[in-house]
C-alpha cells in the first residue's frame, strides 16, 4: 500500500498555495490526497482518525498563519485538535502514524511543498 | 450538570482485552455536553480501538450507538438487539447510565469508559469546575451562594483554614481560590458578613442515607 | 512533676513552648531524647498530630512519654484523621492519663502529605472542636449523654497573623475566641507589625487569652522558598530570603537562630504578646541554642 | 434509484498532457451513479458551457462533477452553468486534475486523476441543494461617539442616504474635537453646524448604550437618555469612541505646574493675557508607548506655534520620530528650519522638577554624552489609551479587542475598519493611533462598506447553509461560545425548548461550530461530516 498522505487544506491559504505549487511545476509526492475545507477549524478529530482507519499513513492540516485566519480562531482550533489527535495516537502507540499542522499563506507554495516533504521525512524515519 | 472525563486508554484496553466484538454506547445528554461520552466521543473511541494495532492486538469489531439518556430503562431498551450481537458493552455514560445498562443486560459484561467526576458548570468552553457535592443538606443560604462543602478542599463550615495561601488561594493548589475568601468577599459586598461570623455546628453528614432514595410524594 | 500549663499561663509573664515531633516508626528513643533535652527548659511541649499529613507515631503516645519524664505535654488534635467519635474517645483517654492541655487544629490537607490517596475526614473543624472540648468539660458528650468521670482541658488553638487577606482569618479567630480558648499559638511570624496588628485585634475580643508567637527559624534561602510553597501557613518574606541568600555556606543555621532570637527579644521587650512557641522543624536539638541566644534560659 | 451524476472532463486545450483522457473517461464511467461522461477542451468557454447545459438537460443530470482546473479559478462559472440548466448551484463538486494533479507531478498521472474524480463523485453523491434568499435589512445606522471621526462618519453616511443616529455620552457634541482641531490646524466649526442641521442625522447627547442584541441588518440596541431607556433597531453599528490620554509621569511630578499636557500648552498659546512666557520648552514622546503618531503631530504643531508666538527655545526628546502621516514630514522640516532642536535618545530621560524649572537628563544618541537641559516648561509624554467604556461596550456587543485594549482584533483580514462580526465597524482613534488623514480614510471605507450592505434594503444570502437541528441540539452553548463571528444565538423553539440557531446573514460559513458541536447537531451543507468522510474513504479503494 503506498504511503498515502491526506492533506486537509483551508480554501483561504493552503488550497491556493497547492494550486500555486502546481502552476510553478514544483514537485509533490503522488500519494498526496488534498481535501478542500472552508477553514482549518472545520477539520474535526474524527476526520483525521477516519483517514488513518482508511489507510492513510499521515494527515496534514494546513491553515492560515496566526493573525491572518479568515475566521479569526480557525487555525488555533485546528492546532488544539491536532494536539489532541497526537495524544490519542500516542495512547494507542500508533507511532507509525503522523498528524501535523502547518500554517502558511496563500502565496507560499514552497512552504506547502516543504510541509509535505517534512511529513514524508517523518514517515521514512519511523520506518513505515 | 454531571461532568465526566474519558478513562485513559490503558485502563480501557485491560477491560476489553478478552472480547472480540464490542458495543460502544454513548449518552446524548450530560456526558455529551461535557465532551466525554456523546455520539462524537463514541466515534473517536471506536476509531481509536480499530486503529489500536499495537503489539499484535487482534482486530476487534466495534459497533457504535448513542441513546438520548442512558439512565432511562426505556431508552436503553432500544439497544437490546445490538447488545445481543456483541461480547461486551463499553458504556461512555456516567455511572448511573453504566449501571442501568448493566442491570438491563445482565448476561453481558458492561464496562465504564469514562470516570464520572462531579456536578459542575463550564467556566469557559472546555473547562468545567465542581460546584455541588450532592450532600443532601444544602448550606448555600448561609454562604452567599458559594458551597464550602466541595469548593473548600477540606469542606469546612467555619473557614478559612490556617493554610490559606497569599492572595486568598487554596492550601492545596495555588491556582484555586479559597472558597471562604470568595464567600467573605461576596458577603461583604452584600453587607451580610454576620452570616460568616455566625458559628455553624458540626454538619449532619447522614442527611442522605447512601444509597439515596427519593420517593416523590405525589407518585 | 511539671507545673500544669494552665497555672503557668496565669502566673508566668513570658511563656515558652516548643515542639516534640514524633518519628515514623515505633522506636521512641529519639522522642525521649528531645523530651529530656527540652522538658525543663520550656513551659510546655507540643506534640504534633501527623504533621503535614505525614503518618507518624501518635501524638498521644509522645504526650504520655512526656508525662512519664516529668514534662508538661500539649496534645495537638487535628480533624483530618478522626471523626467525632474517635476524637471524643481519644480526649477521654488523654485526660484519664493526666494529659489536660489540648491544641485544637483543623489540620493540613491530605494532598500535602505522603498518603495522597487517603480519605479525608474533616467531620469537624477547629472551631467545632473547641466547642466539643467545652461540651466534654461540661460533663456531656456531643450526643448529650452524661459522662461517667469529668473532664477539664486547658484549650488552645492556632491563628495565622500574616494571612493575606487577613479579615477572613480574623473572623475565624473571633469565632474561636467566642467559643472560649485559654491560649493561642500562632503560625510562623516574621514581621513584627503583622504580629502587633493581630494581638491588638485579639485584645479587642478577649483580654485574658494568652498569645504565643510562633517562631520557625529559617536556615537557608532554599528552605525558605520550599516552605513558602509547600508548608501551609508559612510565608517567609522576600527581604528575609534575600538576607539568608547572602549568608555564606554552612552558617545558615546560625543565621536562622540569630534572626529568630532577635525576633523573640523584640517580642519580649515590647511586650507584644505573652510568650513564644518555638517550632524548629527537623532540628529540635538546636532549640536550647536558640533559647540561650534569645535570653530565655 | 441512484442519483444521476454527470462528469465533465476538460483537458484545458491540451494544457493537460500527462493524463490519458480516453482511459479516464472509460474508467470513471463505471463509477456507480455516473450516467454520462463528457470530454471537452474548453469547458469554461461559451461553447463548452452550452454543451454542458444541453447534456444536463437531456440526460436530466442531478449532480455535476467537473474534473478540470482549480475550483478557486472557475467554480463560480460552473455554478452559474448549473443554475442556467435549472440545477441548484450547490449540487456541484470538482476534481482539481490540473494544478493539483497534472502539473504538480511529472509522468503519467491518469491513475491519480481517476482517484480524484472518484473522490469528487463520492462527495457529489451526498450534496444537497441550498437556496438563496433576499434578507430584508434595517437601513438605519448607529454611530457611537461624538468626536471628529463620529461626526464625519455620520455626515457622509447621511449624504449617501442612510438615516444615522449619532450617540454621544457627553452633554455636547465634539467637546474634545474643538481643541484637537486647533492642535492639528483645521477649523471644525463648519462641520459642527452641518451635522446639527442635517435632518437625516438624529443626535442623542448624554446617552449611552445599555444593552445590544441581534445580528447584521437587525441589531436591537437599548439606549438610555436622561431618565428613560428605549430600544432601537439598526442595520449596522459604527463605533467611533476615540481614545483618551494619560500623562506618562511618576505620580509626584504630575502636580508640578511646569509640566503640562499638549492640550494645556495649546490653551496657554491661545490665552492672550499670559503673564510669563516660557523661555525654553521641552517636549517628550515615544518612550513608553511607541504608538506615537498623534503625539508627534501634536508636538510639531505646538512647537511651531510656540516658536512663532513666544520665540522660545524648543528641545524635543524622542526615541523615534514617526512622520508617516501626510504633511508630517513638511511640518518636521519647518520646525527644524526655525530652530527647534531634536534629540534622539534610546532611554527615557530622567526628569526632576523644582523652583520653577524642570531638569531633563538624557543621553543623545549622536552627541554621545549626557545632556542636561533646564527648561521653564515640559510637555510630558502622553500614553494613548482606549476611551472610557470601551471594555463595557465591547462586552455588550460581544466583539474582540486587540492586545492593548483598543477595538479590532489584530487580524489582517479585518483592516481597515471591519470587526469579526458582520455589521459592526470601527472608525478612527478607537482602533489605534491614527492621525486625522487616516481617520478620514477610515470614514470613507466605512461608508462604502455600510452602503454596500444596507443601501438596497436587502442582502442576498444562502438560506440554512449552516443549520442546527433543534431535535439533536441540547443547548450546551458550545457553538455560541466558539463562533468567531458571533452568528449563533439561543432561541426558544415553538415547543418552548431553547436551542441554538444560526443567523444566516451573520454566518461566514467557516464550520468551526459544526466541528465543535458535541451532539453533532449542526449540518454544514457542502462540508458535512458524511461529505468529508466520503472523500476520505476513497483512499481505501486505491
């Protein structure tokens, strides 16, 4: 099973950044699956856990920078939930699985690619 | 409102270790409102258990169900056929819900997945604080509406104790306010400090003969 | 045979008491050592009751030892470990063996001790305990039944003069005074004006009660900060901590004694209160040195 | 019967080369529920759209999936196509096979394209229609405040035909503005008469807000004036409550007669029969509060006035001089040319006062050594603080403030005048250290925003895009507390039970409430849990 990465991308920052990465012909791993959400604050713990249940190896939640969230507290909520998810995963020693949150602006495609590469590196390190 | 907190995964694992098929039963009232055992938490725990592949744990199948209130026999009855299908029930309701479930389905083991902690209120979303200890002999009229039985670490009727920290904080936790300082400030504001100056004799700790039983006069 | 504490309170102008802290275990040799050392040097020896909620040899046990060795024990009773039946029974037993001074305390909370999962009792609190002793003194138990054989305790309690905010503490002290106490042994005091403010207040409510200022010598900045965070009722002011921080290595104890002795002298000369209660936590053997340094021997 | 889904592929005029569209077409045709698959090379142009409309009508497609470029790019175009074909615009899902598939990977990516289309189809299958409706809105505007910003806002709002209420706490309007006027060199008397004369503006003086409720287009504000209180309805609320200043001085110096504020110096300058004229004057600012745009302007104007009137020696102590307002640089040049001495110091000067003189000790960065100046008069540094009642009003209106207590959360999307709550705006000094030119730009942007919202008397918005199911809601108030736009309130349903309800106009469709609701009672059309999880489930099939 290839190491599938699910990325919940906020339509105000991460999704346009992903598009820009495409326009600039930057390279991303093919196993990346982007799911568009109106705000990182919409991503709930159950969505992340279900992604793992369906075979994802890593889940990325990508939202706006602090102080630039279109919905003021969306990115902070997402950060709290990702922290809670990491705790839930640690509880069941699912160290092979990773969930991480990164903040970026819509004009930062390189940051988007760096986030994907960072999570891929973590997967390799944990030998999945 | 009853406040509860989910048990650590380690405890839950030990309880359900011998069983292959489980029913996770949530309750949509108190434990849902305090984010401990509602339909959403049932989904999260079920997902966690399915993902729990560590150290060769055998795959378990998990059914999910949530009833309006698990402390009502008729509502728990709706789960009868699902309970027949499984080896054990993991209830995310408060203690009263778990025991109603255990009573209704005596042939199946029923386990608690949450710890029922106290009767309280949310200070802000995500933070709940204890307000009432259900002592059966309410004392709030004499303390300006602040209960020293549960909000004072020692439950004193003639507070505060000598260990009160600077700034009116509790002896055991510098973050918590000393209940008797709160009472003092409120009674002072209302000009009713005589209530605090009054001597209160030892409390009747048997006001509710445990386990409590209340027979409504009209039924 | 030592003179009864109640008589000392009436006659002596400057009363001095100290503490004999029971140890963990049944070997009482250390306790006896402290008793022999202090019994003739002080007017009364308090025996702590599971101090800081740490399980130890019972307070009543050491009181009987003090009696045997001719000292004047003061039994400390807390409400944390025993409900109203057990406390009344203990008091009957204590009085029957000649221990007739009792210090009524609420007691530290379980969380500061070493049995952090024990069930707290707190059936009574310190004020209710004082009322209870009076009830026993009047020949009845709490349920109103007649007692076979009278009781007559000399009653003491504690107070925290440096509490912040102070008014709630003073309300409680007032309740204790109205319940009727013979003497007060305060918590550790480091600021003279706080002690003065406290004694003035007590005098307005009850003229005869004897006030003994609590003296806890501090032998180092680190210990002071530890006590501020962990020992209930102890608030070492910052200026004292800084002073201790400057003291060179090894002279901490001497510095602590020097500061405490200065405080005792001031209290005595300015007649701020009727005596002192020395609590040299963990270093009972240095108490004579302090007594000497403050001119009390 | 499966819902009929139509897939429309677009190879974007051969711009997408590494996807085999024939194979894709064949494979996606087998997805359950898909009734037709069309390939086009210019789906977003006129010809492509017409073919799409005719296909939808002929095949009576119920849900549409477009596999083409990014939705950020063309989503609105395709929604319009659906509406033209008689379908609800929401029954539309996209697969981004250009930017996020063809362009971002090299080599053949047909496999991934098929998966992305499967994801889009899984989501499309569950989509539900969302209607649009014109919501009537109240066209009256409430402007809170009585200063320069408030008056200008009221004037311009009434000029664009919106009835405005100007609410001032003090007894008279513009009490501080008069002094500010002379400080910053312009005449405000004409403005005052204009606002009193305008019958489109109702002025309520010595009045204050005691309660506020409701949302954009329907704010109910209770105002106490004199003895009685009355409730009024407004479509929007503009806060222009300004700021207040406090001398940044040690307490014992505050009472010294030789240390004054900018306003006091202003009065001294205008006082014709002033006995003694200060020979040397010292100014100080930008030490304890680097928001010093206004103090800089006030200092430059006062220094020039003092130079011309009294020809006194003037020394200005500051950490950095902020002259970014229009005309500020010119003022600074003028001041220097006529002999005002500027001293730049890192640390705050030490001030001692006594026997009629004020001693200032400071270390000038360029001179390098300590300079000690004894002067007759010191104009001390003033701290800019939110005006009285800012905290109370912000809790009444349930809006956020920045870290210094001024209005407007420090969020880039809110600048210049918006609040996170639709329909509430901030103008002028109440949201920070603004010179008068910036206040005027604030006013014009507020007028444009309010006009855009209220002018037509109704706002077109989606109906129940985010909806609370009254049966499942246990009124735990989590959604009301977490909604960043305060768009949810507790209402009593006809059965008497209180439940949460989302106010469609105020809702900004972020979905935070849907994620936080413990009873899963909130549905967010287009991004419901089922719709997100349906996309997640496609991973298993790959």
